[in-house]
C-alpha cells in the first residue's frame, strides 16, 4: 500500500493536513499514537490496581481503628483496676532483694576467703 487516504476518516484526524500526503509519515504518526495509547492504557491499569490496593489498605485501617476503639474501654478499666500500690511495693521489694543478694555475695566471698586463709593456717600448723 503506497497511499493512505485520510479524507473522511475521523480516526486519522490526529495527522496534520500537510503530512497526510506522505504515507511514511502517516504510518509513523499512527505507530506513535498507538504506542502512546498502549502506554496510557498500561499506566491506567497500574493506577487502578494501586487504587484498589489503597482502598483495601484504607478499609483495613478503618477496621483496625474500630477494633482499637472497642478495646479502649477495656484498657481504661484495666488501667483503673491495676494495683498501683502493689506494683510500687513489688518494685521496691525487688530492689531490696537485689541489694540483699549483693550483700550476701560479698559476705560469702569474705567467708570463703576467710576459710581459705584458715585452711592455710591449719595446714601450716600440721606440718
């Protein structure tokens, strides 16, 4: 095909009048427009997929917010009911227990060192 008639063909309206007489330019223009159209369609599919995922995420966020709002009264009740004095006393008791362990460890070392020293003295006396 050497000539492409553009007259009366509305789909070829994108081709300027001065280019309509050159079949090579007409084909190049049609390929260019088809390539552009394919890219736009591809991008639109990607956009719709991303939009679908975004809506799904937004719905999930709303579900999570609803779940959090359902749990908030229970959290407040638990906060109100928690034994603050008990928690404070327990923390103090743990602190004192750790101090006592440290003191006992130090005393144990002193006792062991003392025993070792005595054993040396006893052994020396026996010789």
